[in-house]
């Protein structure tokens, strides 16, 4: 489905090019209607295939998550009591819920996006080389500047996200300990409401800082990508215009 949609995605821009280069200069109404019809058909087919692909994707993804949750809970049931005595309940719950949801995002979202972008890149490059190999080589010359930041930024994001996950476990553990029946009873009995409040505020503040750091790393990275995405087409217009003028 992703491969078909990547091919169909080439139809509208190619039809626009043919309308501008062929139908309008020739003042040919039949060609204009043909290209317009192909654009509409490609849009309808792309939408229909996308719906079917979405159904298959979510069906498989949710099935994987169901099996993963069941396997994880079954594994936890088999662990000795020492594990539960030395591991905070909030951390265990976070593994079964939040961590599995992160895997769901990877399977249903990130993985599909990577495969889809790969198909789009391959089909687009083929079409571009067929149209003009010189402008194609020029347009991909900016790719190294988009790829080089991936490694350091990825390592930084991995380390920050890992620390962020541990801090979330700590927050979940505090909530589990203080809001359970036994926990809230002890808290009120010894009058530790203000102390626990300050403790939770400190941990939540650390989590807030980590979230901000993670978001800003992503924003700086996307700033580079967006800049290169503008510079690439600008080079094509500059050099393409130069070829036409010459």
C-alpha cells in the first residue's frame, strides 16, 4: 500500500507539469481534461489505499501490543517475590503501560513513516532523474548537510529521553506510594503532607526541565532540516533559471 501511494503521489505534480508544458501552450482542452481527470483519480485512489493501509496497520499494531502486554504481564507473574520487594510498583506499572505505548508508537507510527518515506524518496528520485539529471544532482547536494546532524542529535536525544523515562518512573512511584490507602494513611498520621508535596514538586521540576531540553533538541534539529528543505529548492530555481537564461 505504501509503495502504491508513493507512485500515485507522483501523478499530481507530473500532471501539473504537463498542463503547463503541453495543454496550455497547445490550447488543447482534451489534454487539459485528461490531466485533470488523472489528478482526481490518483487522489481518490490514494485516499482509498490509505484507508485500507491504515486499517491493516492499526490491526497489526494493536495485535502486537496485545501480545506484548500479555507476555509482559505473564512474565511478571512468574517473577519471585524478591523482585517486587526491591522494585517500586509505579515503575512496574509504567513498564506495562507507558513503555508498551511507546513501542506502539514505534510500530504503528515511526516504522510506517520510515518505510513510506523510503518509497517516496526512491520513486521521486527516479522521476527527477528522468526529468533532468543535472537539477536532480544539484538538489540532492544538500542532503549531506541534513544527514550529518543526525548522529550527534540522535545520541543526545537518546540520552535525554532515557533520563526522562527514569524520572517518569520516579514520579509514578511517588504517586503510587503516597496515594495508595496505606501510603495516604501514613502520610496523614505523621503529618508529612508538606514534606511530600515539596518532594514531588522537586521531582516534577526535574522532569519539566528534561521535557524542555528534549523539546529544544528537537526544535534545533528541525530548524536545520527546514532550512535545508528551503535551500535545496532555491538552488534548483537559481540554477534552473540560469540554464534557461543562458
